[in-house]
C-alpha cells in the first residue's frame, strides 16, 4: 500500500469520514453507528479545503477519523528504478532522483512510492506518486481545525484494491464520471498493474444504443492488452474475472457487450449494496482502507 503522506496522532472513534477529491468536485462520506451521509459538491474554483469544511460543518462532524483519496488529475505517477540506497532511505532519495519526472514545481512536490505486485524476480521498479503541496496543505489545515484525525492519503489506483480481495488475479474497470477510465489488475487485495485509458471520460453518459454500436470495441482491445501484459510481463498465471464498476444506468449493457469479447467472466462490481454508496464506490473503498490502516497499527 502507498505509505501515508502525512502522519497525525490517531484516535479511536465511531465516526468515520472519507473524502474523494477530483479536479472539479469533492465527495464526502460520513458514517457512524447512527447515520450514513454521502454528498458530492462541484468545486470549479478548486477550493477543495473550503468545500470540505462546508460539508463537514453541515453534518456537525466531531472527532472523526478520515481517509483521503486523490482521484485522477490530482496526482502524477512515474515509474523509476529503485534508488541505490537502503529501503528506509528511499523517501529521501526520491526527492533528488524523481523530482524532474513531474510537472509540479519541485518545492511543491509531495512524493511517495509503491511497488506493484508481480512474479518478476528481483523487480527493481518503483512507482513514484507526486501531488501538489499547495492543494494538500490547506485541506490538512481544515481537518485539523475541525478536529478530524487524518489516517492517511492515497490514490484511487491503490484504494480500489479494496474492491476485490480474491486470491487470484482479477481485472477491474473503474470509472468516475468526468475522469479517465482506470484499468487495474488486483491479486489477493494487492495492486499488480494500473493504467488510465483516454476516450471514455463520458462513459457515464453513454446508452445501450451506443454500446450495441460497438463503441466498446477499443476498450476491449485495451483490456486485452492489459491482460496480455499481466501474463507476459508480470508473469501472472492468469486473470480470472473482469469486474466493471461504472456509474451508468445501462451498466448491464456494458457488461454484456464486453462479455461478447472475452471468454473469462465479465460482471458488475458492487462493493457495497448501501444505496448511499452505489454512486460513490470509491468513498466506500476509502472507508475500508481507513479500517485496515487503523487495524494494522
């Protein structure tokens, strides 16, 4: 899992909060034994901190534990060779070796890293993640002001591993409205591979007629390329299932159209049946990650 970008004193509380930040919106979920609240607000001015404060105050959040997920467009990833230093010095070394891979100014870079799971012996690659301190710092200040305990910050590529915990490898097709499509291969709850696909930002607006016209053929090719890469390059034995998590009223048609292209099972993925989370599955996955992080302490 991606290491936490910030560490704060943790407290045990029944009130939990997940925040998913997209370039043009913020989605906040708040759960407690008595209630479940999920709301998304547009954020065209990118004042994410103010939007989060308003949503938290609307629900009078007190002493909550919080997990933040950065969606596509809020972070950058570069794959580099491992620094030639002990692992406990990676973070410091990346500040020098990885800073030129990102468009964020060096003084504003917040860097962390993770390694994909594979069967490649002596894998020497790291995925380095960069986000903008100018965006993150005001959010942390707001959470501190309203007495919310930050458990961790991660990215959607990592957090969606909570969708599937099966021992064998599965491919997930995940889409947030307005964002690029995310393909990820997850094995035993760990990320093996992920990539974003251009051209499907409006997938949530397409209809059964669009799907029947063959608009998903290119997506099928991208899925097959990802499976071939996982088996050929990552040395995974096979991919058992293709799971689809999209916000589209004709999602069943997406599944049936893709199923025509593959011999392996294609099915809808519903991480939680609670109707509050059907439209916002990443918020639910973030709450699962929050529980996991607290339990591992």
